């Protein structure tokens, strides 16, 4: 007699019964308290009052990200247990078939971070306790000092130093060029040209100006303060390697994005010719882009933008990989990441042995009004929140008062051109 083969029915691990409160509603909010577009995600559950907040912010494509959440990922999440985060992360990552990309990952990040917020609140624990516990009492951050000349820059460095900052990024204006990281001008006409990206990017004088800048900074402040610089991927590969080598004597904490993502193979040459630590990754749109650089120890700091790679879940996995290979974290935290996103990064920092430094901003009062519990910088550092979840909420009524800017407002990056009229890297 032929024996009947019983094929097990494929089912999710939670199908037989809820292991945690189920998701009942996913909502998105657009707000811009300081003029920068932010995308906030709210997840409600079957447990009354148990909600989570996430950050899906990307200043260039907020409306596309919101559509992915509202139309696809949010409905996919409804009815599922809020606690099975990794299971949903894989499900959502595979659901589009042609998977990945910054827009899809930003949308997933907003949901992922909100689910971690719920998990922490359900457990009555801060998120860092769910990640293995706290390994440091505070998280150092770096300030952003810029100037039109050496005197103005050094004055800005001293102001940060006087406020307790021990890590300071230095950027200098190059005459006649649209230089990254230096804003403001006493000349209204010049300021308008900068805002319209009407000044070309001229790469030739830039490397020499950066070397001279750091010579002046080190002469003024010595070597007691850690200094950083962001190239913003604007140089060709050979020029970037040469600049990094010339900066060795000034002992930078790191040189950021010296090479564009498409030139990442050149980090092999960078390692052979320079001892300046390299920080890389803020424009990567997936966790796997970091793998060859980390595993070969070609970079020193992983500049992870949590929103762009899919949220807290892949960030934690990358943090473990970084620890194993001696690479440190420098999580991306500019003003176009909401306080919710900043808080998520701080919880990873607080729980990871791989931590190196956190990029951050000093949030004005209006941001703290819209985002109660927003992380504050004190003496150049963040204290680690002990509130359940992420420790940051979103005031829907307050946020609704700040109109989201129209599309293309923050696409001015694409307007930057070189002297010959060709499009330049941002």
C-alpha cells in the first residue's frame, strides 16, 4: 500500500496565535518645522494606547516614500503581530520583487523603527535594553563648523570647543566655487546665487584649500580636539587619494565620503597610500553595500543612514559586523532626519561596542514642540534616554501647523554644475 505523504502547510510562525499586540492601523504625517521635509510614521495596535513612531525622512522623495507606506507596506502590515519585526522586515523587503532602493528602504525604515518603539513600550524598556543593554553612559557628537576664511572658521571651532564639543567638522569656503558645508554670506547676491546653485563647482583649488585650512586649524587649537572633514564625493578618485595622503599629518578623526559610491573600489588604493581614517556610507541605499568595505577593512567608520538602508533592524546587524571587523559606527544624523530617527541612532550607539561618533544637530524649540522628548545635545554629547521605547513622540496637532515644502524644493542638489556646464556630484 502506497504511503501517503503529508506536506506541511506553509504558515508564518505567528499564524496559530498572536505573540504580541496586532497592528490595526498605519498612518503617515508630513511636517517641516524648520522648513526641511520630514516623514513620520504612526503604528497603532490592538492594545489600547500602545502606538509606535517611526522616521521615514528623505528630503528629496518624501511624497514617493509616503505613497509606498500608505499604499503597500502599511496595508501589508495590518493584522500582523507588532513584535515579529524581523519576519516582517524580510517579508516587506521581498514583496516588491524588484526589491531595494532608497525609496523602498526609507518606507520600510519608518515602519521598522515604529515597531521597535512599540516593542520597547510593550516591554516597558528603552530600545537599547532590547539590543543587549547599555554599554556607555553618553553618546559624543560632532559639531559642524564652517567659515568663509580661516579666521571665521577658527572662531566657529572655538565656539564649539567652549560649549564642550570634543569632535568638530571643519569646512572652508573656496573662492569662486560652490563649496559644500559652508552656508551663509553677508552678500545677499552671493547668497542667492548659492541657494540657486548658480556658482559652479571648481575642483582644482579645493584640495589645496582644505590642506591649508587644517594647517591653520591645528596651529590655532593644537591636537587636543578631534577634527573631521566632508569631501561629499566631489573629487575624482586620484585627487581624493592624493588629498587624503596630504591630510595624514593633521591626524583627522576621519575624512568623510572622499569617494563616490561608484568609485568604492578605489578604497583599496586609499588604504595603501594614506593613514587618514575613512568614513563612508551615508548615500548608500542598502546594508549590503557596506559588506565588501567592512569585511576588507577598507574603511574605519560606517556612516549609516538608518532611513536609507531599511531601519533599525539592518543597522543593528551592521553594527555587529562592524564590531567583528574593527570598524566603528558614525551614524548619519543631519537636520533632515527627524528627532525620532536621531533617537533610534542613539539607542544603537548606546548598545554597541562598535560606536565611534554620532552626527547630530541642536534642535530648536519648535522641533521639541513637535517632537516631545527630542534628543538634546549637552556639552557635545547626548544622554541616553531611559524612557520606554525610543523616548520620542510626535504631536500631530503641532506638526500639522508646518506645511511640507513643494516637490523639487530640496532637489537643488541636482542643479550643481562644473565650470564646463556638466552636472557635478552634490
